[in-house]
C-alpha cells in the first residue's frame, strides 16, 4: 500500500458532514463564504476508487482535517520503465497556513 496524508489547519468538518463532502456539489460550509463548486473531494474519491484505493478524513470543527489516501501498489509487470523509489525516504513539505477568515487577504 502507498499512503498519502494531507493535513490542514482550516475550519474542520463536523462529524455529520464527513460522508456528505465526498458527494458531487457538496461542501462542508457555504460556498458563499469561501467559493468553490464542491467537486474537489468528489473527483478525488472517483480517482482513488478507480485505482482500488480508499480516501478517509478525520476532522473536528475548529481543529482542521487530516485526509488519508491509501492506494495499492502496482505489480512488477506493470512497473516496467518506471523508476524505482524503493528504499527512498518519504518526502514531506510543510505548507504555509492560510487565514480562514473571509476577506483576510483583501488588504
């Protein structure tokens, strides 16, 4: 299994919204507040499902969210010509925190 973990420090997601946010045109909060179409997590789930993987979220309002994507490894026959990362250290990149206040970047 390959695993990708994305952590954000945003508004968080209420437990009753966790399954809904993976549906088409759904968002955890009003689009009027932050914009967007509500398609990002729906598309992500479609891609992960197509590759036989899973996507999960752990979140609490006010505490940000952690999204975990697990994908099965490909077999050796399908890896011909693909450079190997076997034994390579995982790469982590810390993303800058964004303000969660509407209009915070408008100054």
